[in-house]
């Protein structure tokens, strides 16, 4: 007699919850930063540093 196999199909790729949670958290932080205008502030500072490096600002 052969052993019985389960009739349920085995999922080849189980859902991993930790990467999903981490990506969701960082997406939320990114959205919050964009909503408060952080990209413009970072660009402002980068321009100021570059101009001061070459002696213009």
C-alpha cells in the first residue's frame, strides 16, 4: 500500500510577513516626509553645500 498524500495543495512560496511589514513602514515614512516638504529642504541644503564648495555661495 502506498502512503496517502494530502489533498491540500502545498504552497510553494509561503507569504513572509516581516519584509511586507518593513516595506510598508518605510513607505509610510516616505509619504510622511514628502507631505512635510523634506525633499525640497534636502535639495536646498545640497545646493547650498555645492555652491559653498566651489566658492560661489
